C-alpha cells in the first residue's frame, strides 16, 4: 500500500499547491476591493464635510435633528437650504450642499457643549459624522468620527 501512496504524493502536492494559490489570489482580490471601498468612503466623507461646511456658511449653523441621521437613506439623501431631503424630490438638486452618498454615515448635530444632540430650530454649532473603514489605507481600520475640525 505504501508504494501506491508514494506514487500519488506528487499529485497531492500539486493539488495542495493549487488550492493555496487560489486562496492567496482570493485574499489579494478581497484586500484590493476593501481598499477601493475605503477610497470611496474617504471621498464621500470629504464630500459630506464640504457639504456641511457650505450649509454652515449660508446658515451660520449645521442642520438640526433630535435624532441621529443615517445619511443616504430615505429623506436624508441630500442636504439643501431646507435641511435633509429625499433623493427622489426635486429639492435634492436645487442648490444642494450635499448630494446622495452611500449608506454607512451617521450625522449627529451637537449643541454648544458638544455632548448633547441638538434639535434647535436655529441650527447647531457642531456635528459629528461616524463611519467605518475596513483597511489601514487612510487611517486605522474601524470606526471614525468626522467633525468640523477634521477626522478622528
């Protein structure tokens, strides 16, 4: 029986080697896809920060909300002078400060102290936007916070 195993041994090594190559290739492709998604996330984070800043320049405050807002969902797809509006509405493109982004960003307006959500009708002095990264390409992977001062 051992002579038969010795004859099969080179074939077994070839199969194991082929499996390792396929797994390695898959890991490489998955890593590159994650880096691409993180690149898009960072571009959108910059777009969100710029959109909120343009809103702030015209209103001297950030958009208020009593609850955290999941950006890109339903009535929070765009930001214009009326605040967050639906992607389907005509108001979305009418002087939009922020065009639709993908899901995964949570906007929380903050009050003067910076630790309480702000629902003031006159607007809010600060905000945080939370989002996650999958790789260490731009920053450490995990959850990050975007504020008027930058990213943490």
